[in-house]
């Protein structure tokens, strides 16, 4: 729940109340929320882990994010 102090209904000569907002987070097929961060799990092959990889991820706002390893970087578990 998020509370905005003093942002509720305003009436003349009366102190404004608080506005309380309750959020409901829905599950997503690709992303998982951990606190304020989004995580995703991506399986890669052994060859990709040893030689590198590039793949695209479609973000929540429909933009495409390119994920790639650095040249020569080996990925460990």
C-alpha cells in the first residue's frame, strides 16, 4: 500500500485527508518481481556459455532490449 499524505479529498476549511493506494501485482509469463527489480530466467546452451551469445528481450513497454556477452566472456552457473 502506498499513502500520499494530505492528498485526499479537499473541502474548504478542512484539513485534506490521506490518499491510500493499494496495488495488486499480476504474474507475468516472462518476468518475476523481486522488490523493485524485475528478473527473468533464460536457459543457454553450453556452447553459448563458452563462446558467447546474443538475444533480444521484449520489455513491458514493448521496446526490444539486446542482451549480449562480452567477447571472450565465459558464463558460469
